C-alpha cells in the first residue's frame, strides 16, 4: 500500500504509561498507526519507506488542553483582542498555530473565540490551507454581561466563566458569577448535546458550585484550596493547569505589565500557585496541561510541573494522554498504538532524564504527514 511507512525510533515513549522502549518501530498507514513495538519484534512491511529517527526520542504529539488561537497575551488586553474584527484575529491565529505546531503541539482545545473563528480555522487546517494543530473547538464561552471573558458574546457554548480572571481588572477570582441553577442548566445542556462542560474557575464558591454540579474540567484553579482540590478529586473533575499565562515572560506580565491592578492580581496568584500547586499535584487529583494562549509554551508548562515536584514521566503524560483524556479525545490521540492517529514528535535528547529536552522538538508528524513548520521555529519554544 502506497501510504504505508515505518519510523525507526531511538527511544519510544508511547504515552500509555509503559516504560520507554530503546530502539522501536512505528508503522503508519495513511493517517493512522498500525503497529508499535521494539525493533526486534515489529517488522517493517516489505517495500515500505523508512523514516530514520533512530537518534531521536519519539513520543505522541502534545495535546494542549486549554488555549486560544487568536490571542497573543504578550500584546496585552486579551479581551480587547477578542473584540477585534475577524480578519486581524485570523491572521494572528495562523502565526500562533504555526508556532504551537512547531513546538510539538498536534492537538489543541480552543477555549472561547469570537466570530466562530476557531471553527473556520479548524476547517482551514483540515483542508490543508494553513498548517496547525488539530483543533477541538469550544466556540463562544458563557460569561455574564459584566464578567471576565466578556467580549462580544455572552450566552452559549460549553465553557463557563464561573469566576473572575487575572487579566481583567475589577473581577474577583473567588466569587461565583453564576447561581447553582445556572451552572446546573449549562452542564445539563452540554450533556444533552453529548458534550461536557468546562469552567474557567480560580477557586472559592464559583469553583465548588461547578464541581458539585458536574463540570468536567476546571480551568486554571489558580486560587484553589486543598479542600477545593479534594472536592475535585472526589467528583473526578480534571484540573487543567495553565502556568504559562501566570509565569511565562510572554504571559500576562509582558502584555499587562504597566497595569498595576492586573499586576497586583498576578503577583498574588503567582505566590499562591508556587505555594499550593506542589500539594495539589501530589493530591491524586487528575490533571492535564494547557498554555492558555502562550503559543509554543507547552515545554514550559511541563517544565513547571517538574519544578513543582512531578516526575518527568507524569509531566509527559500530562501533556499527552492525560490531556487527551480530559478533552475526551483519548481514543484518537495522546498515546501511540494501533488505530490511533499518527501524531508523533521527535526530540533531540531525553526529556525523561531532563525535561528541558522538550524544547528541542526537531520533527513533527500529524495524521501521518511530516509538518513543514520547523524553519519558522526560531528556537524560541521556551
Ligand atoms: Zn483561557
């Protein structure tokens, strides 16, 4: 078959949680994987072209569980960016998504865009018009008329802005924007449509109401207490960590560094995160990683997990299989096995030994095709 190919891997981390395999083969037919295993027991089909990645660490493409496509946080006023016309937003999105793909992200969950930009861009990527990760679209988030995240729309979608946010002055991070009945209605409507609800929630009553009413993924949880996290664990809610937006030099700091009201909230959030997340991550709550629009920063996200005491193995899982599970895409992506999409990245070095190796993504394959984006990478993944 013409679309059959084999990839020789120096080390293979398949994302299932199994130990890495030294010297492995992945066989791909079209967009899907047909076989994965040690070189000794995984035959290369006769006549199939072989890609030689035998000097590389190969793992599943990264899954960014929370991002935005049109926002550049370093430009500041993120909500103002969402209020712009569609064309400038779409142009930013093409540059942002190229950067994400070059840094190893092959799947990205989009949390709130205006103009249904995420849907149009997703379709353009699938049609091969522009390069980019596979997009899972949340379309418009539900926020109150005076709440965080308010740009144009304030009604439908599956993402709820349940508390205030750091980048909008005058909103409170703990107070609940919605009543229990409103949150319950959002969760029920999502379920009726065969979906789930995700909530932007930093902590306090806003977070707890969402967890109690069955919201599946809690985004940020920057001010969550130990009790909040215990409640999440009890309800099997996912904690979606988004450290980059708070900690990375291209996050809120670069964009809103001159706004004292925002910087005060940011400094407070950073103090709490550094103090509390090592405990949260060790608590047994399910977690996964997202960049929240700091494009190309998945390596930074996973480095931050390690800095907070997570093993390198679990950090890699947080950016692959666990993120896929949180996004309910784990039957397709996040690990490598027969039937899964052929989304693979080749890394120089061993991120299990040194997580910073993840900054050196040298090749990206998505749906069985090697992506031609590496020349625009400029080595600025960090
Ligand atoms: Zn976000």
